[in-house]
């Protein structure tokens, strides 16, 4: 399902009710309520369902998870990531039209939010500030700070009116990992330990990069799984909760809500 955000729930339910497994593009839905409907339907029917967060499945990102899990940078204390670009304002375009779920957060802000979730889990405190577009009211630039149960912090930013560095850094007590630009489709990371030499690692790939996500779906289906362990549905719901909380702080509600 790769239609605009507000159609994800309807189109996913159509496919599930026809007995089809579904890979649904991010953002999974407009809000957590819609996402819960989709997850409940899939689980009731015993069908596969996954959020299409392609970043999770790149070999470079798998290496990041491996390094963090192995304690290569010690205890993670800080995650910093951004995803912003500058688009011209067009009130009827997908990026700016509230009827299409427009704004930076749902389009590209979900990437750093999802990275934070992958490394540190669901935040226990969420703070965000956004500049809303003068014409349509959707978020065009936003900064977000999360705290997590063990004390770690995520500092994230997103925009559709500002170009950002497109880099992510995971900082720990014993070093850091840099995921180089563009970090959401990564081919290169650098491990910088507190002691010892830094290691640059390359993970070149051909084609678009979507093949890694497709391979995960195929492997899950062959194994008879209804969820991916790399992008589980409960985590997708958690991410949607975080997005809802941020929009609530900004006073951003979509017409279909």
C-alpha cells in the first residue's frame, strides 16, 4: 500500500479482508487509532502486516543494531538525527495539504522518530516545537526532544522548507556511531570508539535499496510469520503514539480526524 497517508487504513483493510498479506508504506496511518484498526484486522485474520520503514532493512542499519547490541559504544546516551528538505509551498500538494496528511512530521519526520525508537524504544517524555505553514497550517519545520526510561535523550529535527545535514549519530558512554548521509538509505557508517582507532564500514548496494525490505517480507511469508521481528506491529503503534503526541502539542489535527 503506497497511496497517500489518509488512504492507508482503507486500502490496507481492503487487502486484508481479501486475504492478502500487506506491506503498508510509512507513515502506517494518520494516527494510532487508524493503525490499531489495521493491526487488529491482520491479527484477527492471521495475516502478515508490516510498516514499510525501508531504513530498518539496509545492511548498514543491521550492522548498527549489531554494534549497539554488542556494546561497541557502551550505554547509549544520545541519539541525534534529522531529515529535512526544501520544497516550494503548494497548498494542494501532498506535502502541504492537510487533507492529504501534509507536513514534515508524517512525511519525513517519522524517519528520525523511528530511528530513535529502534535504538532506545518508546520515549517516556516528549517535547516538540513546530513552525506551522501560514497557508495550510501543517508543520513545515519541527524540533523534537525525547527522554527514555533509562535517561537517554533523542534530539531530532525535520522539515519540508529547510535542507538539513541528513546525518545521524548514536552516542554512547564508550564511543559513537555515525550513519552518513543520507542516513535513512545508508551505505556507510563510522564507528568511533572512546579508545582505539575509528572504523569506517561500507555497505554498497545496487538498485533502489527497497530490495532489503522486500526480502524481509518474502522471508516472513515463507516462514509463515504474521509480523517482522525487525519492524514489529507493537513498535509501529508506539511510533504512531509518539507522532500523535507531537501533533497534539502543536495543535495540528487533520480534517479526517
